[in-house]
C-alpha cells in the first residue's frame, strides 16, 4: 500500500513562524586572502609529494640494500611475467581472440609461471626459513622446475 500524502500547506500554516534574520555574505575576497589560500594549498601539496618521495626512496633503498641478488632476479622475472600477461590480454582485447584456446594457453602459462615463481620466492627467502624448515633451496628449485615442466606440457597440449 502506498504511503499517505501529507498536506504540506496545512503543516506549514500550523507551524509557528519564527523571525527570519539574514546575514550578509561578503561576495568579494581580498587578493591577499586568495593568495594565502593558494599558497597554503600548494605548500601542502608539495609537502605531500615530498613525503611520498621520501617513502618511496626509503622503500627502494631498503630493498636494494637488504634483498639478496637471487631474490631480485626472481622479482625481475615476476615483473617480466606481469608485462607479458598484460600484453597478451591487451592484444586479445584489441586484435581479437580468434584462436581462443591459444590465448588461454599463453595467458594461463604466464599466470601459472608467476604463481610458481612466487612460491619459489617465498620458499627461498631467508625471512621465511622458520615457516619452511624442511625445504632446502635446492629442493624448492627442483620442485619449481618439475612443476614448470608439467605446466608447460599442459599448455602446449591445450593449444592443440
């Protein structure tokens, strides 16, 4: 059932009228006030930019100093896989996906290899040794190679 409509004129007439006071609002501001506002907002934006620059510089400096060369190599390979996957997806969107099984095979190979590499990175990082006490770096790499071979075998068979 629809709600009942109220007679707004009757409600307005029954309400006691209060005195209405108007306050004049200045329509012009001085150029000094406007310049001060712009100056403070630009200073705040500059300080925010400097803060983000400091944070980014601290992160990159810490990463470059403390990360072993092996882990940096894995990170570079993972970045390469992300770029290749993005290019494959972009090509599929722009040029079409006529052999759709070829696109799925290539894209799933890229995503699968990324996941396997992330797993290898997690298992071989020194900070995670307490989580994987029985897994040596050699065994983790052997698992990585075997799983990569199985992944690419399925991807090649899926292409047909």
